[in-house]
C-alpha cells in the first residue's frame, strides 16, 4: 500500500515565519520527483520555489494562490511507496507524517528545517484570537498551539456568522480581560477587532472588548473607541453601561460618506511592503536619529568616471557607475570612522563595532523597495563593487534575490537622486547605525577658484544613530565623503 506523507511549509531562513502562495506548480494527481519544485511562494524577502523532499503522487494541496501560510503548515500530501513513484529505504523527511509502518526515502536538500534529520521545532507562535481564521473549510492548516496542552493539529473551520458564539476550541489565552464592575449580563460574542495594537491597548488597561460598541465600519472597534473606554474608567463613569463614545465625524457623517468609508480600498501590509513597514516603524521607534547634510561639487568625480570609462579594448571591463564610486568612497570613510559601521545591543547596553562592511543599497522594484547587500565591500574596488551592484540589481528586478542577499547589512547607501530629487532625510535601515543619502547631480551656480561658474552639484545627507556617535564624528564622516566627491584623488591614500 502506498504511504501518504504530509509536506509542510519549511523554515525559509532568516527568521521568516510565513509565506504567501503565489503559484502552484503541480496539480492533485501529478507525479512528482524528489526535490521537484511544487509551489512558488513569496516571503517578506524574496520569491522562492519550494521543492518537495518526497517522490510520488500528489493527493492533496493545502492553501489557495494568494493565501498566506505560517511555517509548519501543511502544503501538500504525497502518496509514496508502491504505486507512488518513490523507492522505500532508510530515512524519512522531518516534515512528513507517514501513515504506514515503513520508512520512505526523502531528500535532505530541501530548505532550512527540512531534510532527513530530526524534526525542527516550529519557530512561529501565532497569537490566538477568539475568532476562527477566515479560510476555506476544505483547506486544513496547523492549529494554534496551546501552551498548556502542547502542539496540536486541527482543521480551520469556515468563518462563523457575526452573531455566532465564540468557538469552544479557542485557547484560554485569548479570553478578554474583564472590566471591573461590568454588568454580569453583558452580551458576549465575536469581538470586532482587527488590529492587534487595539487588543493590546485594551488588555493593558483592563478593558473588556466584548462590552464595547465600535464606531468603525460594521461595528469595528477602533483605537479611539478603546481610548474612550479607558477615559471612562479613569473618570469613574458607570461601567455597567460602558460603550464606546462615537467619534465626532461618525456622528455628523452623511450616509454617502459612510458608504464611501466602507467601500474604501484596503491593501494588506504583507510581503515586501509589510516587511518595509515593520522595519521603518521599528527604526523610528528605537533609534534616536539625527541628520546632517552638505552640498558638494561633483564635477571632478564625474570627470574621473568619464576618464575611467573611456578606456577601450577588451581588457577595459564594464563601465563604472556613479553609485559604485560612491560605494567605494563610503568604504574608505567607514575605515576612518568605524563608529558608523556598528549596531547597538540593547540587552547588553553595548555598541558593537563590526569588522566587515556589508554595504546595502536601496533599489526600487515592482515589488517595492528592497536593500540588497554587497558582502565584504571593504575588500573590493570600485569596479568589483559595481559588478556586484549590477548583479544584485538585476536579481532584485527579477524577484530572484535570496534572503541572505537581503539581510546582514552594516551600512546603507541610498541614491534617491534617480527619482529627480535633491535631498531627503533617510530613515536608518534597522539595526544599522547610519545611512548616506545622495541626491541628483545637476548643473548649478558655484563659486570655483574664486569665480562664479556652472558646476555639477550634489547634496549629500547622513542620518546617524546618535547613540553610537556625536555630531563631530558624523560631520567628519560626511565631510570626508564630500572631499572625495570634490577631489577624487583623496581616495588614492586608501587604495
């Protein structure tokens, strides 16, 4: 009899906990070989083709295209063994749970957390809620683990109607915090809350969300509703009849305005856009940043680049870009000012200076803003840095960047001049300590050698973590960058 094995979404590395199904590469009934890609998924880092460690016949798929699955959730089941297209032998994949007694051959060359070794503990802990997940009833996924009873697997039910009672299978951890003095006959049912921040705020202040009437669309409980309830508790208002105070605009809003609000287009913050949002918000929340900037005469730098690229012949190599020259200038500046190639360890309360420069550069793609990383940039010259930037940029536009190529940066170079703007105040790419922003290089009036002339001028801005250095260090770093832009021969001392 063939043995049916379950292949779960593997750990895709770099701490990623979920992925969105972009495209299925196999259908139910197809015969798959060991290590054959079966599904294409999109993570917050890159597009990845996931190979199946088993060979056999696909008997079921879990998850529709466009749905999001956590690491460890079932992807598909494969019938292997006799009639399944795979040989029996020693070893079994950590992601499958066979229904027969025999062991089935599988590959050890899948992704992180998958292969022929011992099972890998799931990294993701999903915060339980009182509502069951909205998913097709026929698509089972991993159930929310209950810390008291250990991990369990159960199918996700179809979403209950708004008036249905809370599912009895919901973990006890999701029970709301009671409001002191609440009416005992308060109506309990599904809580119309979407934002986890709203739930956290209510929990911190002892507000029972089940006793609030939301002012959002379809009774959605908003942050303003919880804040109104908190104020009522602090003022000693009658808690028995506690309801959310409608916002002024909700009272005076016309019927057409209410319809317009409910029909507003909503875009999920997930994938690359969600990762960017989380990282930028964390940077603003944790890093006390400051910005300084300077205008520089880039005429000599542009002339030096033209001279480099004018050399003909097969040995000339690829053209050197302005971004590659600026990247080489950054590595020279970081060698002089290592404070800016560091990170802050909050738990140890230490500044960690990093020996290697892994230089990130901002690249705009159809999938959003990504920051590929040039590894060990301090050991490369302008030509080799430029070649690596070109390779990573092409991979970014094609969606082929791996998680390793998008993480681990120690300093970021952001050339927003390609968008036709002069200046900006960059947000530091957490957990780095600084980012250099470069505006467009344009002809401007400039005093050169005591006379007014038209020169190629660029604005450079440096945003830095004020915990790792003070303004003197940041100013010295930026001034050295500007000096190299104005007089490229300054770099000869470090070559």
